[in-house]
């Protein structure tokens, strides 16, 4: 099951930021590059819970997901998840 937990982030500043998230364990330090842009507006995603059928390697499972926003700029969807 894929669960989207609705979170609300409020900012009065629109900005673009690049950096890295570091995960530190006893065995390694994993650095994950990230980039985000904060915008004035809202993003709604529906449904909030997506139940996927049983899957196995090589089987693709799909369910519809809708998103809409009040942002004043065009947003892009990347099919590869990047």
C-alpha cells in the first residue's frame, strides 16, 4: 500500500534551494542531493491512500492519482520519478 500523508508547508518566501540530505549510520554516510523550489499556492493530491494489487518482479501495477495546484507557474511531471 502506498500512503500519501498530507502535509502542509507554509512559507512567505518563494525561493530555489539546492543542497544534500545526509543519512549517517554506523557503517556509512549516504549523501542524497536534493533541489526544491518553494512557491506561493497549494497542491492537492487525490486519493490520499492508494491500494496496489499484489505484484512481483517484472509486473507493473498502476492506479490513477490526480494532482492540482493554485501555483502561478507551470509545473512539470517527470515520468521517471526524477
